[in-house]
C-alpha cells in the first residue's frame, strides 16, 4: 500500500486520506453508501435515512485499502479513487484516467446571424465526479422529465429548472424538473443507483465526450453522492425512495380524467359539463387556467366571469366534477391588493440588493413569495386553505414555479431569508417549486385531506408533496412517442402520479394524433387533455363521431381499471415500486427489454403496448418471459418473442400475464365513493396467481392511522380464495362479481370465501 494513504473509522464512516485531501465513505445500510469529500447542505434538501448496524472490516494491503461489508468489497487506491466489487466481480468504480473536458473554440458569429443557437460547453467545475463506464453497452436511465428515450447514455443534461415552451427533444438539456438520480445497468444484469444531493445547478454528462466515463460537474455543489446497491432495479429503487421520501398518495378521484384548456370561461365550462353528460363521457375534474383570476392576481376570482365560483363548484360537484384552479407564485405589485400588502408588510418576498425583488410574469410587475421562510409559508398555507374553502376548489395546479420570469432570469444573488439564514437563488432555484407545493399541500393536510396538488417544477424530493405533469409539450407525433419514456422515467424517479398533456399543449392536433394519444397514455395516473389558447379545440367531441366513440371507449376502459391503478399507487407509496415501469424493471436480465421505449408495465400483471406512430394500424410487440393474453382477443402468446399485432385506430395493446387477478369497477362516469359498491375480479386463464387488493376512503389521511382494508386473492386452476389480511375500515363493497372466461359469478360481498372455477 502507498504509505501516503491513511484510514480511520468513526462508526460506519470510513475516512481515507493522503497528504493532500481526504474522502469519506459512509455505510448507511447494506444497500446505501454516501461518498463525499464535503457533504452538501441538508438545510433545504431534506433526506431520510434508514440506518442499519453493519459489520465492517477494514484491510490495509499493498494494493490499497479494502473495506468489506455484506457482499461488497470497497477498494481505495492512490488518488483516493474508489471501486466496489460485489461477490468478487467488479460492480462500480470511480474513473481514474484522464478526465479533462476540452472545449473547442471556434468563431460562431456567422452561425448566430443565421439563427443558430450557441451551446456553451462548461469545462471548469468546482466539483467533478467521474464515474467509469465499463463498456459501450452500459445503459443509463433517470433524470426525470428530459425529452429523451429511456436510455440516456451519450447525452448531456443540466439540472436547472427551465420554462421553455418550444418543441422539446432529446437535445434539450434542461426542462422543468431537476431530479439528480441515475439508474445504471452494466455487465448484463448488474444495476446500481446514483443520487447527487445538491440543489445547485449541475451537469450530468453521460458519456457524451468519452465512452470511458460519465461525470457530474458543479460550480458550487460539493463532491458528495449516494450509491444505491442491490440485486435488481426494484431493490435499488426502493433504497432510493427511502432516501428521498415516498411518492404522494393522492385522492383516488385524481386518477380520473381531467379536461383543461388555456383558458375556459364560465360558459365553456358549462358546455363541458353538459357535453360530457350528453355523450356519456367519464370525467372527474375541469381545470381553470390563469384567466379565471382578476387581472392574473393569485387568490382572486374574476367576478365578471365567475360571480359565485363556490356555487358553480357545488353545481359541478353534484355531477361528480371537481374544479382545479391554477396558482402561480408571482404576486402582482399593487397596493391595496390584500395578498400583496400582507406579504410586503411581513417581508415575505425575495429580496435583491436590499429591496424586494421585482420581475414580470402574467400580472406584469410581480414579486416572488419566500416559501423558505416558515412565516411566509404558513401564510401561503392559510390563504390557500381559505381560498379552497371559499370557492369549493377540489385541487391546486402550481405552475410557473421554476420560477419562470418574463424580464430575464432571476439573478443568482436574489435572496430568500430562512430560519437558518439567507439562501440565494442559485441554491434555491431548483427547490422553489417544491417549497411552493409544500405550503400548498399543507392546506389540504390540515383539513385531513390528501393533497390534490399538481406541479410543473420539481426536485427529487418533491414527489412526497405533489403530483406532476411534464410541461408544455406540442401536438407532434414525436412528443406522443416520447411521452411513454418520459412518464416511465418519472416513475423510476419516484413520481408515480405523472402524465403529459393529451393531444399536445401547443400547435394543432389531428384526429388520429388525439385518438392515439389518449390510447397511448390510457394508464398514466395523471390523465389530462390540455391545450393552449388559439389552438383548435381538442375535447373528445371536437372532431367527429368516430373520434368521440373511440375516446369514450378508452375513457370507460380507463375507469374500469381504477381499482388496479389505485392498488398500484398504494404499493408505490408504501414500497417505492413504480406504477408504470420499463420492461427491464421486472425482467432485468432480458437484454431485449432494455431499450424498449414504447411498451410499459402497469403494476405487476399488465403489459401495455400502444400505437405511437402516424398511420400505423399494426405494431411489433415484444413480450417477456411467461404467457401473456391479449385482453381484447383472448389470444395467448408465449414470452421472449416478438409478435406483429393488429391495432386499428379504435384499438390499443393490453396484455395480461397468465394467472393474474385484476380488480375492476364497471359503469363509472365519476370516481365517487358511494358508487364503488361492486368489486369485479377479472380472472385471467393460465397458472396460479395471487393479488393484494387495498381499500380505504380514497380521500382522507386516515390511512396513516391504519384505517384501511387489505385483501388477498389467491387463484389456482380449480378455485379462487378471498381472504382479509387487515380490516380497520368499514367496507363500501356490497357485491363481488367473478369474471372468468364467459362466466360471471355474483355473490354478496364477504371478507372470506372460496369459490370453484
């Protein structure tokens, strides 16, 4: 061993040093390490630790320092470079070669005159964390809502929440969210996770400049990262979730269909209510964009348009429809406007050079609330709670919270004073949306309600407070195709309730594109049709009878699967297992699954393969190991093969794993607890199967007190058994219906029974 290397241990923190610096390896539990020179601050980035007592052995040898625990052996050699072996095989290593990034300087002025956009290559970092890539087949997943395919190898991305409404593609380095998590696959079936816990702007270069290493570069963040170790993606994902916090368990009604536009007026909202009723279309929410406000002032209502919004909301509620209102952070500068006056008086706005900072958004000159200050956040919670109660609002949609601005970006030194001192914009920019949603979510929680909150901007830890959508997409086939990878990646990053704007927000959708879009996003937990002003209407009835018929068919199919989706969400909230996931997640050794971007596993039993390309009425579908049954045709397919499947315009690809039990509801137009009194169990042919079904009130926080039921359904080739595992909630079920082949067996609901098939 190099005599310069020294090792010391303080509990489960191992420190290795040479004559110039030191590096720390904190073994938090058998699957979670923190490797750092200096830790990033956790004053604002709140993390959770499940610590275990670990038996650790330290060895000093001629080859370096070895740290042994569980199935792993960590080696630290000259230069303090770390590598890890798992069961005797190389598993992870920091790159120890030449990792200098060079920028080629050329005159770009002529290209700029033509309109080309200059992309600067950043090369000077305070911190550069270099991670070895083992070979060209390494695959890298993660980073949230980036508009790319699942495997993000060979691209560079920047964690800096950005409002950019132009047509996104895989070259867009920054979008609305900064989720610094990677899931890396190498050597066939080996996976590990990596999380960088800094809120400062940082760069993830995923082998773009070299096939030998990837790096994380930051001008202000520290050399500090977490490693999630494990046998498969599920185990690694669970460990990541335990660190950043469990995904939000939303009201069951949020899983219904949402209809939106920038911006519906009162007459148009009434038309939607009547049309959806007339055309027998399921719906649970209508969204109200910025024009419902008085001069775009937050927490106000335009009385000329909505003289009594509460009465409107109550009338819609009788038809099963809730109202969700948009909320932006920017507060209009206007003396006499109560929200502005109160925040100004209490010093509740961000400051710059000693004055409250002003930029421009929708209301014109606006100031930005300092959500990082407890008193300001408490005030936002209270006025949100008052606004919800006064107007009978069903949910809050947080937008423009990157934070967006019209008069140039916020300077880095805009200050946000907190209880623990001042934080500047360069540190809090990526957290601003989260802290806004924290304050808004608390307005629901204080009323014993699950937060019905949606946000555009987010950080890795935001998923515990809000659902998300992926911003201003366009009516483009490429955006439809990319939506599947986007939503799957958000799920991998612990954002289970996520979706994209159905039909596309910008530009003009077409009949075929709209139909294929709702078919392709049928099982996204956040399902919203949303379009920009001055674009053609894209409600289900805006085209022709065929479009309406297919759209209705798809929405009714979605509503049948609500209990299955709700069970999957509860499992995601409790365990970290995503609802919508890539095929490799469940089949990590199957090489065929690792770059399939247009097939999705929904829960444990359903494989979804829609059409996402213009003009196609057939598509190739790869089915992994096992036997799969087409939900519509009942045709059986053996796995580990690719099939050409007919999918005309009114069809999509749903395949059920043989032996599965799927809970369903029937004949729903709205998700209302009192109407969920019959549980249907769809029993797929094939082998043995088991399913856990969950039941609660679907809206309160009472589940946190154990007020719920959990049922176990077991089927064999001859019988199905139903038993109650936990019973602390008065069930709403009155009847249970078994659907097996052409048979339909009805019986009064009971908590224990065995039935022959």
